[in-house]
């Protein structure tokens, strides 16, 4: 089920969003929804990367591409 959200933003920001949406051939609402979705995906990716970095800092081993190929028998 979709939910409606109303926000207030500076006029300059609204104009910029409207302009970018027009250049992309999209309606402003759809463009803003896409921007929010992309940002949420970026936040998720950042969280995964930070968790991986923490595991590496805690001593989880890493492997080079060559080591992985050798272990998997793909070094042909």
C-alpha cells in the first residue's frame, strides 16, 4: 500500500528537482521517489561496506584474486 508524504523545501531545490526530472523525462513525483530509493540503496551499501571493513579490522582474512583462482582451480 502506498503512502503519501508531503514535505516543504526551498523554492530553489524544488526548481532544481523539477528541472532534473524534466531532463530525465520523468514526472517530478516519480523522480523524487527514484532519488529517495537510490539514496536508501546507497545507505544500505555503505552499511554493508562498513561492516565488511570492521570484520577486516577484526582480523578476518582477505584473499587476492590470484589466491581465489588458485583455490578454486581457475588458474588455467
